[in-house]
C-alpha cells in the first residue's frame, strides 16, 4: 500500500501511523556521519535540482462553465429566502475530503453555492447581515507530506485568487477562525440555519450504536455539544425552493448527462442475450458512460433480471454477490441507471426481453407502467402539483393493478447535482424544474416486474422529455436487444 493511501484512510496529512513510519525510516537510514564512519561518502546533491512547485487549484480543477455571477445569484437567492422565512445564518459545510479510493465529490449544497472542490471548509450565508463568508483552510492537506515533497509539494487555498474568482464570494477567512465566529454569533442569539435534509423542526441527534453520521448531522452534534443553548432551525425548505428550479446552464449539463445515459442503455441492451450476467451488462453501461465524458457514476447501476427484478435495489444489495445473475430465455431485464457529467446526473430506466420478444402478459404489464408515465408527462405544466400528478397516474392505472405499483406518490423524484435533489412535494411546478417519472410495477403473483423512467423538464407551456430519443415502446425495446436495432 502506498503511503498516500494510508494518509487518505487516516484522514490526516501526517497522522500517527505515518509519523511512526517516519521514525522507523530515520532509525534505519544512515546519516552523513555514519557514512563517514563506514567510509561511504554521502550522496552528492545536484545544485540544479529544483523543488516541485506548489500545485495551484486552477491547474487541477475543470471549470464547470458557470460564471461567478451564477453562484452569486444562487447565494443571494438563498439569503432572500432565508430572510423571508425569519432570517438567521445558514451554515453549509464542505466534504472533509477523505477518500477510500473513490474520487472526491463535493457535498451537494456546498458545490451548488460555491462551485469549489475544497475540503474542510464552511460557507456562511448570513441573512441577517446580507453577506456570504467562506471559511477556507490556508492549504489543502491532501497535497502535503513532509516526507515526500516531490510528490506532495503542497497546494495553497486561502490566498489563491484564481480559486476565489470561481465562486465570487465577498469575504474569505481562515477556517481556524470559524469556531470563534460561530460562538460570537450564538451568544448574539443568531439563529443557525442548516439543511437537515427533510422539512420540520430540528431534533437533536445522537451518535448511533451502529453506522455513522452524515456530515451535516456530525456537525450538528458538535455544535450542540459546544453550544447547548444554540437556536438551530432547518433550512431545508428554503434550499429546496432554490435548487428545484434549474438555470439554463444546469439544464444543458443535464441534457448531456441524459444523452450519455441513453447511449449507455443502448449499449447494454445490445449485449443482452441468454447467458450474459447482470454485472457484465452493468460494466457495458458504465464503460459507455465513461466514454461519453462521465467522470463518475452517480449511483451503482441497477441491472436486474428474472426473479431479481421483483425486488427493489436495497433488497438486492443486502448481499454481496446477489446482483450477478446470468439472464435466461424468457426473462425480463430492467436497467435503472444514470451517468454523471460535471456534477449533474441523469436517472433513466427501461425494461427489455432477453429473447428479444415480450410475451403477451409481459407486454400488457409493461404498458401499465408506460401508460401511467405517459399520462403523468402529458399533465405536466407550470402550476400543477405532484399531488395532482399522482391522481392523474392512478386514473391511468387499472384498479386491479394499483396494488402492484411501487408507491402512492407521483412516481418520481427531482434530480440535479444529486439523485434526490431537495424538493417540496406540495410546491407547484415551475419552468426549469427537472424530475423523473418512474411508475414501478412489481407483481409477485405473476413473477413480473416492469419499469420505465424518463427525465422531465418543466417548460413555460408543458414538459420536455430530456430522454425522448431513447426508445420506450415494446416494439422499439425489442429491437434494441442483442444488437438487433443496429442490424435493421
């Protein structure tokens, strides 16, 4: 294991374990004096050697095509929403930057308001004083290792003006000042606003016996420990109101992600044939996403067939090797998958017959899902609520089939920077909202599960299906299986 991997697991730039390694290294390395004693000359130093230069943020990060003005608008809009709901000071933490081998991904809210991929930072949106402050560490600990300056030459953050130009925040401070700043505001009776992830009042959390805490909850536990009398309130509704409506720049990113996902589904469908296992189809999908520019996959692709298709993903994922079944003649294969490009995701689903033909019952049940989706999409327009879309869906579902539908909701969820972007179900639709429509059908009596999922953009006068170019009729889906579509 490389030393850098050990550092990433300890979460410290030069932790106890690496310190011990350094002590061991000193114990076994000959010093210059020891070399003289043994008659071995010390190694020559080339005066021309130059230290590896510090790495700058702008040399590594890829700009996301959003101007500083867009981030400034998002922050000012959030401050306005906070002020309208009683004021206070919203605290938005970044990720701690630790990785266990996966690529770093910033927390959604911090990324949305700053566009920055920095660790151990806190954004303050102060509605009481109409300002934004970013508390930022002076340097990025992930680029530091005193024992290996050639590989880890350091990266400044706080004084990097190129970094500052990305977010356009008015005020930057050293992260070490945050706790004192927070204490002063708490003593001044400022309400601390935090995105709790759900609507409702703040309920104190405890460290669970099993599992861990998400970053927001961990921060709240610490704040409550240090400031037991702090006034803490949820900002989820305000966050949702802001993030539910996407800018045209965000929509363009989501179009690209939707197209990459559609291409991945086409590629996977072309590989479907008896004997191919689910994990192979997953690999084909992921390979295509990467080839189309995806930096990562937003969630583990759900590929399930035959009896596996009857179970939700969290049930299948409960066992290490459950999701690798070879598909068989007569099976249906469901793909519920997404690509992520520049932080924005897509979430799309289709159902395919392994032998290239739906039988009569499979076709009938597929149309239950498809017709419900069509009815929902047809009813989408500004001013409509999700409750109303739910009623539309149930009117389109035969009464005897309702018990097999997945959930009594509008059969979808908002997406954007996350697979479940913050959303308020009772909020009327507005142009720029992007969500999925996915009427799941699970019939354990017949052993049949079917599914279609599309990405919908609310427009001024209706809806645009961002995944409209991906086939969804039974005949079109049959033609995609085993590469038949390409051969026609």
